[in-house]
């Protein structure tokens, strides 16, 4: 069992990722940190607690982190996630408030458990960048980081979803992403190259399969996913795939790359430029370029069906 922190901005697919992590005995979820991204920090922090309390896991602490990107205005995505961030599914509000100082929690936890904690980051990378910057030595103490982020142009699906080149999480805070990619932390990137592969998406048939499952976890997953199914006919399960990569890396084909994050103020803002390391060089990230979609879905459905 590996200790893990989820750094999230719930968000419909973040909710599915958190439910998958809660359903996985491979992970000991020691805490959740929240960041502004899909919606504002107040909502992402409440949403994390709403999810945990709905499935009876309210004992897991939630710490609020950064309320805005390092150097840019926040631009949210409620048009994809509903006005509350959870698909306007009328999930009850939490009994307990989130705790403050998520960035300190990140740094102190990895210091407490050196090289034992895996961080799964499914939102903008602001919290990690601040932890690495404000608490020197933190990056060296992290066991590994799995991010949902980037569009690497390594597959036919590796194009941006904000601009033709840029994925939302990286685009939202490219300055933070640059810090994380240059930190030396062991980094695995689950980007649009695999998450937007049509074979990996939740279509109406897969939604119906999930909706037929029993139990609070499956019920919650169905409630929050319904918003995108009804509006778009599909759900791109970006964030659960990042959790799956931490759980079952054998489901993915990964290549070592040197990744540079562009911080320009034009259409290339947030682009993740990936090139193969030269002879004698090492990359700074493993980038996922293929996934066994069938096995991924069997994993997700089997975990959601567990009590």
C-alpha cells in the first residue's frame, strides 16, 4: 500500500478520480489538497468534502491550497462542470469545513514520510509549485508525482483542449507547471494523448453500465457524470486515468521525454513540448502514449462496484 495525496480541483472527472482512489486498497489516502481550477477554491474545497462525506469517508482531511495561479488571472470551466463544479447534481453540502494551509500540509507530509508519498495531481499544479518553492527540499522527498496534464502531440489525440496546443490544467498555470517539470521529482504525465482517445471515453453505453451498479460510490459517480452525458453525450475521464496510472502502470505505454512548458502570452501558452532525450541525456517525465482502454474500464467499474 502506498501513501498518497490527491491534489485536485473538483470538477466532475476529479470526483470520479477521488472515488476511484477511495476504492483502491493499493492507496492509503492520507489527505486531499484542493486548488482553484475547474472552479474557484471555495467550491473545489467544499466539493472534495461533499464527495468524501457522501461515501462515508469524511475522516480523510481536506486542505485548501492556492486560490489563484502564480502569475495570471484564474479562468474556470463551469461550462463543462456545472455551476457548482459537480454537475449541479445536488450533492449535500459537507458537515465539516475544509482546513486551511494545503501547501504546508503537502510539504510537511512528505517531510514526515520521506520518499513514501505519491502525489496525484489532477488540477493546475499551483500547490505543488508553491510547496517546492516555499519549502526547499520538498521535491526531493516526494516518492513520485502523477499528473493529469499536458498535450504532447505524441499521438493523434495529443492536441490541446483550450488552444490547439494547450491542455487546461497546464494552460491555467504554466508558471507552476514549469516549476514542477524542472523540479527533478519523478514525474508521470497522463495527458490528452491518452485521455481523449475515443476508446477511453465514457459513452452512453458505459454510463448505463456504471449507472446500473449499486452502492453510494457508484451512485455518486452516476450523479456527477450525468451532467456531461446529457449535454455532450460523453465524459472524458481525464483524472481517473491519472489515478489508474498510479495504481496499474502496466495498463499504460509510457515514454521518457524532455518536456518544456511554454509560458508565452500567445496561442502557445501552456504548450508542453516533448522531445526525446539525446544520447547520454535523461528526460524529466514519463509521458503516457497509449492505454489499454478495456482494462482501464474494467478497473473503474470493478472498483465502483465494491462496497
